[in-house]
C-alpha cells in the first residue's frame, strides 16, 4: 500500500501507479468497518477515528476506480469526486439515515460520544477533500479547473457549517469563494478578473438580505465581517479598474446603494466601521461627480476645471439636501435598521455642522476654480454650472446669515456673488472682442449701485447685513481707482468713478446728518477736485489744492458738530479758513504777476465765507470773510494806484484822503444827530451776533 507513496518520493518525475489503491479499496472499507466494530467491542475511540478514515479513503478510491475518474488520469474530476463523497458522507451521518444507524451500531457509541465521533469524521471528510483538490490543482492539466475545485471545497465547508451550526467553517468558505472568484489573478479562469466584481456585488446584496435568516449559523458580527471584506474587494476593483471607467463608476454607485441598505443592529452608528460606511454614503455623490467630470477622450484630465467643478456642485447639493432635511421627531427605532438609518441619525444630530462644512468646502472650491485653467474659456455647460453654483452658494450664505444673524455668512455670500460676476466677466473677456478694461470700472459702479439699493432694503439694526454691504461699498471705489491707475485708463474714467461713488455715499447718508457715509462722500468730493486740478487742468498753485481740502474739513466739522466741543470746532474752523484765505491771499497780494484771477478767487472765498457764516450763524466765518474782502479790495486799489502815473497816483491819494475824511466827519455828525437810533441798531446787531456760534 505504501509503494506508490514511496515511488512518488523517490522518483518525483515518474507518475506512480495507484492501481493497487483502486484494487484494494474494498479491503480498506472492510477494515474500516472492522475498526468500528472493535470500538463497539470495547476498544478506544481511536478505532472509530481510524475506521472512519479508512472507510472514507476506500470509498474515494472505489469511486475513482471508474474509468475516467482516476486521480492520475483526471485529477480535477477526482477532486470533484472527493467533494461529492464529502457531501454524501456529511449527509449520511448528520441525520438518522440507515448508514448512520449502522455506524452507531457497529461503534456502539451514543450521545456525546456519537457527536464527537461524527465531528471527527467531518474533519476527515474535509481534509480528504482538501487533499484531493490540492492534488487536482497541482496535477491538473487545465488551469481553468482551479476555481471550480476551490469553490467545491468551499461548499464542503458551508455544508459542515450548516450541520454544525458554527460560523468558523462558513467564514473559511467565504474566503475560499472570494479566492475562487478572483482565481484569474493567478490561473486562467472562465471568470475573467474584470468580471469578478459583479458576483462580489451580488454576494454583498445576498449577504445583506440574508443577514437575519443566517443568524443561527452565522453570527451578525461574522456576517458583518464578510460584508466588510466584500466592500473592500469592491473598493479594490474600483481602484484596479480605474475609478473613472464605466465599471468603476457603476461599481461605486452600486456599492454606495448596497452600503446604505446594509442592515444593522441599531440605528445609531457607534462602531468605526459603521461610521466609515456612513461617511462613504455621504461622500459617494461627490466621488461619482468628480470622476465622471474627469473623464475625457484620452483618459482623464485632473488639471481641467470640469472634475473639480462637478465635485463642488455635488458637495453643495449634498449640503443643501442636509440643510433642508426636516427635524425627525423622536420615535421608536426601525424594525430593520440600515446604514441609511444611521446616516439619517448622523444628519439629524449634526445637520448644521454638516451643512456648514459642505458650504465651506464648496465655496472654497468655487473660489479656487477661478485660478484653475484661467486662461481658457469654459464650455457653456461649465459656465452655467460655475455660475449657478456661485449664485446658489451666495443665496445659501445669505439665507444662513439672515437666519443666524452671522456677519461671516453674509460676507461669504457677498464673496460668492462677486465670484459669480467674475466668472461672467472672464468668460466675456475670453470669448468676445468687445469687452474692454474700462468696462470693469463700469461693472464695479453697477455693483456699487446694486449694493446701495440693497442696503436700503435691509432693516435698521441688522448689523450683520449692513457691515458687509458697507465694506463692499468701501472696497469698490478703491478697486476701481486701482484698476484705472494700473491699466492707465485715463483721468476721465477716474473722475467718473470718484464722482459717482461719492454720490452714492452721499445718497446713503442723506437721512442722517452725522452719518459715517458723509466722511467718504466728502473725501470723494475732495479727491475729485484734487484729481481734476492736478491731472485734468494741470493747475500748479498751492491754494488750488489747499482750498478743496479745507472746504472738506469745514463741511465735516459742520456735519459732525454735535459730536465735537465748541472750542474744537472754532479751532478747526479758524485753521481751515486761515489756510484757505491765507493761501489765496498769498497769490493775490504777493504774486508779482498780480493776475486778476487770484483776486477773484480771494474775493469769492471771502464772500462765500460771509454767506456761509450768515446762513450757519457762525461769527468766525463772517469776520474772516469780511476781513478777506476788505483786504483784497485794499490790495486791488493799492495795485491800481501803484501801476498809475505820478500825477494820477497823487490825485488818487488825495481823493482817498478826502473821501476818508469826509466819511469820518459825516459819520460823526450823523452819529450825534441820530445817536439813539444808531445805538439801538448796533444793540440789535450785537444781540443777534451774541446768539451766533
């Protein structure tokens, strides 16, 4: 009996002759039955084990003695015979069959002894089948038989697991089935490796559907472990077959659905694997959108705008769906909890956090997409998606800001609105010839006008909404001027930007005298004058720049008079008026050319000061204005006399002295005659001026 074994070891290159095994197989069966009888007559349990093994070995060689089934000629078919005998042996001794009754009578055991003996025979059947299958894989001529042989051994393990009501054998069978499905990775197989993912998904669905019915044989924890393994195999297939391929996308979508429908013991995710599964379900739309957008004719293009835009849209839609989910009232847990229920619980507990995170991620992606491939125009679909996403995020942030009164949310809403405008502007600049850099300034003015109108619609007291609009109104003119200067767009456009923005700020502060917008409006007006004089009129005299600045200071002093002390106001007015009139008087009195325009400027400013002093009831305006008028008139007369001839100068001086003397004498006489009336008039004016500031 040992000769074929010795021959196989001594002469490995020569196929042993196992005809003696087939010839003497009936003898092995008879000796096995005799060993069982010896146990029944009082021998040890080992006789039953040896007897069972002999019967199994003899039956195998008796069956394979049939032509065409020999392990030497057809190793694969011999392995199949071993699987058949293993199933037949398990059925024969698992129930009250005639063969089981015969074996129990021969062995003379009952109760626990019979159970132990039957378990040992099951091990022997499994080992025998495994040896025959290993021989079939090693010596088989067709490697396509490997996967069926491994699957056959898995069926033996499944049969044993069902009979013994144990999950150990079922877990081992699951591993062998997975190996059989992927046998094409090592041996040629009828099931291509690319197609193995579909049985894996079907197995996942079946495993999830039968989780509860299989619980007597396969504990829920072991069943979950199998599902985790199947999910890992599906993930491997996605990575191996490329996530952007049609197979990878379909497998990812089906896997996400199966993960959501996988049953659980509770509707609360506590185990790390459950949390990972819930996150995978939430991230699945983004994953699919990204790789679907990355597909191109020659493969994928991750440097393009499409995949990132698609992912950002998916994230935004996921966040929107989460934010619109209604609060689910506390109720009894579902009868069959699924991963989907755990996802719903996570959303219910962390709705605001998840929605805000999705908004942040999508907003960052939308802003960053402005830098991706920015020199190439977007496709119509890409443009529509980018514009819709930026606009939708802007609306969502504004809704969040209004609901939570969040300053940051309103700021981000405005940023997204600006991004939408920039997307349209870039597309026009890249696809048309009529868009010019000047239009950017006009677009900024339009945005400022819209922000001004929207600001009027915001209720008073909504600081979180007013401040972002105010910041935008301050940034817009700065951007317009910077853009104009950097690109050399000319003084006219700069004057238009300054003037219109100043008008907008003045309109915003029209209802409040001490509105902060007046600061910007007055500053803009002063800047307008300075730019006009310097760049447009090319004026080089100092008072042309001192006067607008001082006028702005005086205007702000009057507007914010309620917030400053009288002494401070008087000091500011004095300095400003002195600077205005002094700079103008310098050119009118000390300039050698004595241009009449300088005198006209001094007279106009002095008269304007007097008029404003009378309207505002400020004595300082009136006094300094009168002094300026008198000084300029004296200077005009002095300059006229100085330029006349000698005789004319003497005559003029004589006339002036005569007129001054006549005025003094006439005034003295009139005062003496009408003293009471003149004193009354002076008292009334003095009383009136006393009430002035």
